[in-house]
């Protein structure tokens, strides 16, 4: 079983790259599917789950890594319950034993005992803003300055989440097997190149496991 986790800066094309990579490699792909499963289990709207986890409402609490979300003050919070349910779903995906790609959600930390290939996808700010403009919802109509602020806000939330659940630095090169800068790259071409890397990684992993 091979697991690839993809952490990414907002607007870097990490989600698109992961989906295309999964198609090329014929791996299972998990992104919004995780949100759907959580919503189904708790009988709540998917948009609520997505918003709560992406915007991290629980980050307003005075948490630290050492609390590990287990303090009685927080453990019954609806938001931390969703976070713990997300972890459960991700662990269950890994236990299926099938090759898969998981987008975001700190899966690299949660599944470290499974020896995944951990990728971090980044891009220059101008490239991220341009990609956000190209992929924007027609009803959103955000200005250049608003898009830039949104990118910074979401990435700041992701960095804080990483620190709270793993006491680590989001985007730190020491935490990943490969950092991919999508600036000036066509996502489809990059996905094919990355697929070759993954195949070699998987072959080497299998060889080591047989020794």
C-alpha cells in the first residue's frame, strides 16, 4: 500500500495536481470525500463541516500542543469533535490498504506510522493570485487585494493547525519528502513528471520492505 499526502499553499494548485496525479497512477483520491463522510456521520451540512474545518473556528481557543485537544474545556466543542472525526476518517482510509492520495488535513502527521510520501506544494504569490482569479466562483468577485488577503489568511490558519496538532512548522522542508513549486508549470505536465517520481519511490519502498 502506498499513501501520498499533499500539503499545499492556498492557490498553489495542489488540489488540482493531486487529482491529476491520482488519475495517472490510478490511486484512490480523497479530498472533499472526507468532508462528505464526516457530514454523513454527524448528520450535518457538508458546507458547515467544510467551513468549520477550513476556517478553524476552534483556533480562537487558548489551545497548545500539550493540551492535544483533550482538555475538558474543549473536548465537547462541536468544532474539536469535527477535527477528531476527521482524524478518524483519515485513519480509516489508510486502514483500507489501498493506494491513495490524501489532500491536506495534516494527513502526513496523522499517518506517519504508515510511511507515506509527503509532498508540499507551493508557488509564488503572483502565481497563486493568478490561479485563484482563473478558478474563482463567478459570484465571488474578489479584488486582487482581497484574494491576496484570503491566501494569507488560509495559509496562516493551516500553519496554526499544524502547530496545534503536531507541534511542528507547516511548510518546513524537514517535514516533507519533496517540495514542489508549481510556479510557471502546467499542472498536467507536472503531474506526469511527478508520477514518475512516485513510481520510483514506490519501487524503492517495496524493495526496502522486502529486505
